[in-house]
């Protein structure tokens, strides 16, 4: 009876070690390999098509409230804005997506930024998301 606690602890430790080596570590290695492969393909496509700019993904509730751009969203967009950029690409979720895109473009217009040319591409998606990126294409 006196060693029962130690025996149970040892059995649990061995069980956790076996679960870690047979379940978690192989899955973690697979995920790491997939992330490297995805990054490799993204870099290859960027080089082929000459794409530039990083995509920024945010939760829609942080960027939009009543389909209007929040102050958090305004600050985030201005942090990324650069006058050398010529295009903003937005990926907006379906509920009232046109109002959300209009709110972003109205915000950029209201800032009175002096840019020669800027084009907005908005892709409306049924999944709940908001992403944008500025490109110099």
C-alpha cells in the first residue's frame, strides 16, 4: 500500500509519454511540414505573378460594428497604408459586404490621402472573415 501512489504516478507518466510519442509528435511534425509546403507554394506564386504585400486577417467584429468600420479597424488600416501602394484588395464576408467595403473606401477617402491612383478589389465570401492587403501592382 505504501508504494501505490508511486506505482500509479509511474504508470501515468509512461502513459503520457507513449501518447506524446505516438499521437502528438507525429501530428505536430506533419503540421510543420504542411506549413513549410504552403509557404513554399505561396512564395512561388508570388514570384511568378509578381504579387507583393502581406494579407492581414482580422475578426470581423473587431473591424466592423453595425457594418461600419470601427476605430480599431481605422488604426490598423492606416498602419499598413503607404502612398507607394496602388491597390487594396479586400476579402469581406457576405452579410452586408457592400456596406462594409463602402465603409472602408469612405474611410480612405475621408483621410484625404494624396495618392495618384488607387484601385479597390473586393471579393465577397460567404464565410465570416475580413482580410485586406495593399499591393503595389
